């Protein structure tokens, strides 16, 4: 599809109280302010503004979102010119606007920064193309993996607004403009689909340059994921917390699947205890065991994890897990 056509049909914004007409304004010799929705007209105005303002250093943002490729074009200009980005107190920068904010050399959100999942217009292939372009750009901008993870897990009709603590803790605000190799995220999103409470996708580990498939919970604390590396035929499960640390070692866990009106299914696993959670081989007493595990995962309604003492340490809704499992298995067949 021709990209000029895509721009006309692809939007990434929510209904917002922000009703100002889209415009680019020079506040002074060093500051340009973008207000309203991102569209082709805004891109043209921004090009003109930076071309006639050689001393500009900062772009202020106040927008509910708009057209994805318009936001990407503005973000690329910001990144190329090494401009700073600023969401001033009382302003908001949601949806596609977040791409422009994240392109900043220095970036500071004193106002509200909100993200959600990229979506196309009833066109799965278009959506995946957009995802690839967006997350390729975010990787170049040094976007924290934690922000990308929240973006992937927030449906297009919802919004995740970061707290002031998260903006600092996750490294979203950036006061040093030089991006080192250590600052770059180590995951790049190639494809991604959210099915209610479960996410499936193809990712690239940018440090090893190895692609992998994953099926992950929408819940992030803790996150449950199943990972498969096709180049080495390695698969494993993980339960990862954002804010806990564990002593290293091994332990037994129970994975319990409940389906209303039917007998509970459970499996005991031996897990490695890592700094921020658990990692384990997928349970398989031969092929039938692995098939039983994925069947339980796909058709149960609730899923929880218990420690050796029988205490529940994590629980998840399995809404959408059937579709997610089908997509994950389809990825495995295409390897």
C-alpha cells in the first residue's frame, strides 16, 4: 500500500478534552510548540518552523495523538536535529504524540504522557507494518523496554498514563542526551497482537540479534510469558516481577488451571529462582504432556501459580488465551 494513502486512513488517538486547532507556533527563538492532532498539515508547518528557526532547541507538546506516520515524521526531524522535547505542566501528550516526545535528545514530562497499542483500520497486515515502523523508531530513540511493554498491553481504545514516579524510575524522562549502547533497549517488536488478557508476538533481541516468539500475560506484575527461540529450538517459561528480588536457587512451583464446571488441571514444575522471578522448562512428559499443557492453557478460564507451601504467588485471567495460543502455535509452525 502506498504510504501516502496509509497516512490518510491510519489514526492513533483517543477522544480527548483537548479541542485546540492543530498548529505549530514559535514561542521564542529557542522554542516551538505543537498543539492539537498530528496530521499532514502539522508536519508541513513543523518542517517550515524548524527551517526558519536555526537556534531552536526545544519542542513543547500538547496533543491527544493523531496520524501515526505524521507523528513518526515529526519524531524523525526531532531526532535528526537533536532537539529536546517537553510536556509542560498542565499539558498532555497521548497516543501518537508519545512518539514525538520519545524522540527528544533530552525529554521531560511535567504533564501527562499516555500510550496505547498501535492499530490499523480493519487490516491486520497494515497494523503489523505500522508496529514494525513505530518500534523500529522507538528503538533508535532509546525508549525503555518497560514503556514499550505497557504500550503493547494497552488496547487501542484505552490509555496508560505514566505516573511521575514511573517517568523517573523507568528512564522515560531523560536529562542526558547521549544514548550509549547500554541505554538502548534490547528488545525490538516485529509483530504483536493483543487478545484480551494475552499478547503474542515476534521479537528481536537486539544484543544477540536473535529473533524469538513469545506469548505473554497482559498483567505485568508479575508477567507470565512463554518464549521460544527458533534458531536454537529452546523454549521456556518465565514469571517476572518488576519490583521484587529473590535469592538465587531452585524451587518447586505448581501451575493450576481451572475451567468452570470441570476438574482442575495442575502440573508441578522445577524452576530456577532468578533475581526478579522464576524461569522453567515447559512441562512435557513427552509430546502428549506439552500438548496437555497448551490445551489447559487455551481452554481454562483461570490460571494461578503456587509455591511449594501452596500459597498463590500469581494469578491470571485466561480471557483471550485460546486465540493467543493458536497464534503462538502458528508462529511455531512457520519457523
